[in-house]
C-alpha cells in the first residue's frame, strides 16, 4: 500500500514530536502493509512554516535512520498546504510542495467550518501551473457533512478527493464516518490515506477490510494503491464519474424541509 498523507517528520507541525515517535509511526505503517509513505507536514502561514529545505533535511535523517533499522518503507516528500491566499507568497517554487517532487499533485486542506470563495481561485491558480490539488479529508468539513454532494464542486473542477482511513473506522465520530461511507459508495473519493499524527494513529493497512467491504476488492486496490502510485509517479489519473447521490429523507427530515 501507498500512504500519501502522514505527519511523520518530527517537530515541524502537530505530528511526530521526536525521531523515536517518527520511527514508531513508520514501524506501525510498515507492519500494516504500507511500503511507501509520503511525509506531508502542514504548511500553514502564521503557524506551521518550516521551510521546504528544513523539512527535507529532517526527512533525509529519518530516511537514513529507517534504513539503518531495516524498516521496509520508502519515505517520499510532500506537504499538506492549508489553502489561504498567502500560500503563494510563502513558497514561490510550488513544485517543491508537490507529492514526491513530481510537480503534478499537491495535497491541500480547506477551512473546516466554511469554504471561502478564494478557495476556488487558488485551485484555479494551481491548475494554471499544471498542478492538480488533492482535497484532504473533505468528509471532516462541515459543508460536506451537511451535504456530501458538495464534494462534486471540487471533482467538477478536476480536483482529487482523499478520505482518511480513521474516518472510515469511526475515529472522528459517527457523522464523519457516515460521510466517508457516502463518498466511497458514490465514487466521490479517489484515494484513502492515513493522515497519521502520532504513533497512536491508525495506520492505512488497518482499514483494508473496511474499505473492501464498502467498495469491493478491485476498487479498494485503486483507493489504497493504484491511484497513489500514479500520483507519486506524476502520471495522469483516469477517475470514475461520481454516482448521483440522493440523501434518504425520513419523515422528520421531510417535515423539517416543509417547515423551511
Ligand atoms: Fe494532515
């Protein structure tokens, strides 16, 4: 399996706090069946701002230590960029923020409580530079929990959608779990990743059975391996058309709608 979202670089964001912590996370991932992991420290101007070169330096040390300890996992570079207009000022060379430095895909995070209009302009700006945004864990965003079809706004703008394995397993509560199921069942999710922050986080491999049960074995391979492989190689992805999801309304939902 390939995990494209993990906070395994120590002491640069709210993820791993030490090298020991990072090594414990790598061991846990490898034991769950992950053979490649993309280190995606937060980039949030004003809060998490360690430079690309600073992160790369620590990544190299971590890579060497993991090899010395014979942990069978390849560590690649990436970043989770909070979508704010300052992002382009902070890092002029956006190529360096992309997954595996391939210059094609970038993991982006949106505000959790609402979706400001500038988000769409930033998505467009990335695409004008030939970089496709991957929206991290939309099942955790209020607008998507309220209406999962909101994700289609991003799919129609040629973004990719990444769901967290912890969401599928209910680690963020029942609403987020339900939303992650809706996205997976209706082909509105393209990649599943871990978003590990500590050695207690759920590694990607823990959710293989759950994902297979929702989408079947063939699509679970796409979600956990094939599409992520294309991303790290900078290849173009063929993504499925989303299904037409209509929320089931029970009597009380209907009553609420009539009362609006
Ligand atoms: Fe993350």
